């Protein structure tokens, strides 16, 4: 018997990402039921994934359900998560954890009081390539870290209910905090809303840490070229995780060497070294981690405390945010 064989999970929200979560739950024999305000959509999911379509209240009251995975609108996360936790269920929340730090803290406090675990869907933390990058950094492959650069750019999926800050930045903030092990001391953030007034669709963020590490994030829904790249630069080299590359080329070690000769700097370039990583679907790893959490009551990598840390930086970004005002052209 596998660790997760007798665990049953309900998925709340039958949208695009809810479908991906339900698919992986079904493939791991975890899926008990699906819930959506659109009953026809829930019925379609239930037929596709051979499970029940139920009401949220019924799922919370069902003793057969061990965990609830929330993939609903971000505005509904707080109420859904708190209700499920108070019903005695472990809870997974797709990012963002919430739309405010106060809401995230309330969810986390409810989890602690209820004795249940909450896990946040910071998917890339469960990506085998990022996990190998983190191991390489911790083992000194690039020496002392200096800078982290995260670029998450693409054309679409544009939203008009939440900004790119909440839709895209949680992923990279989770990675940056995992690498640095602390919250930033300084935060700058600048962006613009080109599609929907007041809904930021592109932004640039700078973070400074007490240990001297800096980090930057470039985020956009409007780039014609897709770029999901994390670059970690240290004293003796850099590691690049490029999620748009073929699996065998996703993680690259650059061991370039810089020396100073008087007032000049000499850069010795080395051939890039593609590091091998066993291939595995990140979402399936994430879903499996939630199932193991339900089985063992053990906090996840992306537990409530981690979610609050990410939400803290999001709040700092909002407080530091400077908007470029866009006026329609004549």
C-alpha cells in the first residue's frame, strides 16, 4: 500500500487549473469529489474523472474526505479555507493564498487553532529542477549567492479580477525566499496597467536582503516571447533554470571566472554544463505532497507560514508600488 492510497480529496473549483488538479488527483486515485458553483461544469468534471459532484457544505461534512484542494477565485480563498479547516479538513489553496496579508494570517491562524494543515500552491517549489538548483546552491556549486533574477513573461493569460502581482509573482517570491531563507529588508516595485485600468499587467520588482543578496523580478502578461527563467548568480558561477527549454536543458551551470587585472576585469567564459534531473510532472509532485500531508499531518514545504511570508512581501510590494499612469492616445 502506498502512503497516499487511502486518502480522499475534494477539488473546489472546476476551472482550467482545477481541471489539472483534478486530473492529477484522479491519476493518483485520490479524487473523491468536485465542487463548483456551476453545477453543469461540476457534473462534467465528475463524468470525466469518475467521481462525485457535490456541494461545498456536503464535502466539509463528509467524513470520507481527508483534504480539500481550493482552486476557486482568489477573493473566495479566505472564506472557503476557513470553513474547511474548521470542519476538520486539511486544505490546499492555489496561489495566491489570499488578496491581503490580513486574510492570509487569518487562514494560517485558523489552521493552527484547528490542528489542521494548510498548503499553498506555490507549484515551482515542487519542480524537480528547482529542487536540484536549490541543492546545488546549498552545496556551494556557485559559491556565495549574490543575485537572483526571476523573469516570468508571456502573452496572456490576462485577468481583469486580479493583477499580475497576485497572479504571477507568488511563484517567484516563493523561490526567492526559499533560496535566501529570509524576508527582504528593502522592496521597490514599479508597474503599469495597459489593458484594464487599475489592474497591473506588467511590473518590475527589486528586493534587497540583509545578507547582501539582491533579487529582481520582471513580470508581464504582455510579452510576445514566453520566458520562465530563474538565474541565481554567485561568486564562482551561475545556475539557470529555464522552464521553456527541453527537460535535459532546463538546468544549466555556468562556471565563468572573473579576475581583476589592475583597473580592468578579465572574464573567462566556460562551456555551459547541463545538469541532469530526473523528469517528473511538478503538479503531480505537488498533489502527491498534499496527499502525504493528509496522511501524516506533516507540514508541507509551502505551508501556512511560508504562505504568510510570501504574502508579506506581496503586501510590501503593494505599499512600495509606483504606477505609471497610462492615458489613452488621441
